[in-house]
C-alpha cells in the first residue's frame, strides 16, 4: 500500500468520497503492518497526501475537516523498522496504539498476560513500553489513544496444579487460536467455578479451572489502564471490541473513572 502515486490518489479520493457520502466524522487507517523500510516511507507519504486532500476538500462551504486516525503497533518501532513519526504527528489527529496480542498459546508454551501494561520479564511487549516510546519518539501524548482488549486467550495447562503465570502449557484450550471474548470468559468462570486472579504488577487478569488457563483484562485491569491513560496525559483509550463485552460491564468503566 502507498507505493504508487496514482494508487495513493485513487485510495485517498475514494476514501474521502465514501466518508462524505455517509456523513462520517473521519477515517481510520488500519495497516498491520508495514514490513519494509520502503513501506514505512510510503506510509508517511500517504498520510501527508491524505491530510492535504482532506484540508483541500474542507475549503468548500459546509465541509468540516474529516478526522484522520490510524491503528498502529503498540510501539513506534517494529523490530528494526521505525514509523514515520513526524509525518504521523503532522497528519493524524491521533493514533490508536494496539497494546494487546503480546502473547497467545500458539506462540508461547508458557501462560502469559496477552495485554500486560507492565512486564519486567519482557521489556518490549507491554503497553507502558510502547506508550513511553511513542512519546519519546516525538508523538504528542494528546495524539495517543491506548488500546486494550475485551477478549483473552485460553491456554491448555500441562498440569492442573501448576496454574500461575509462566506455567507450562501445550497450546490453545479452545478451537483456533484460543481467543475468547470477555462474555465467553465470564460464562466460563461462572460455569466452571474458575479461580480469578488480578496481577497488579503487570496489570492483567487470569483465571483457571482444571487444565484451562485464560489470560485477559477484567474490571481492575481496565480501570487501571484508564487511570494510566489519564495520568500520562493521553487523548483517551479504546477497546477491541465492545461486541464481546458482558452486559456492558467493561465498556462503562471509563465513564466513571
């Protein structure tokens, strides 16, 4: 995406026309993820041209400027590649930092928090590392939105008696990648009498019953992350996704923080 000028122009114009047709407030770019230095450069060019086109359209009477945002990696660098932070700061109204999916049972044979805010055992894969790195890279805090999940991942424990963090596991405990919506997790807890644990050091929850271990975010984790976002002076926070919440329990936490 973004490599050819004519392709960028087609994408930019069609996206703006679509937004105007349906009276959208703005547009969100979800590119997961640019994988080469050239792609990162083109990403910046795309954003610059997109912002210019939006500004040009807004000159017409009755056309308020569209909001432009982007879903991005939790940190400004992906391995050896760096996002074009200057272009992003100048062109986007904010970024949505996806501070989740750090671990899942298909890639980790130890139980881990999928969306830890802090992780002393892994300095890169945690939300705080990413947010601090974005700010240090030059993106204003008021242009950062912290993301957290309304879902988790279920590991199959090797032994039901070893059920803490970093316990040996042998893959997903459910079909597919082991992912479960918060509503499914709550049902599992209620139906199986699962033990719930909140880890304040990492800011992450887990529960277990038998050989099933689920890492997720519950009330305390979400509330703590909302407070963290406010303390860092971030623009706000978002969740993926409200459709799997349980009776709007998590969705309402930020309203009263």
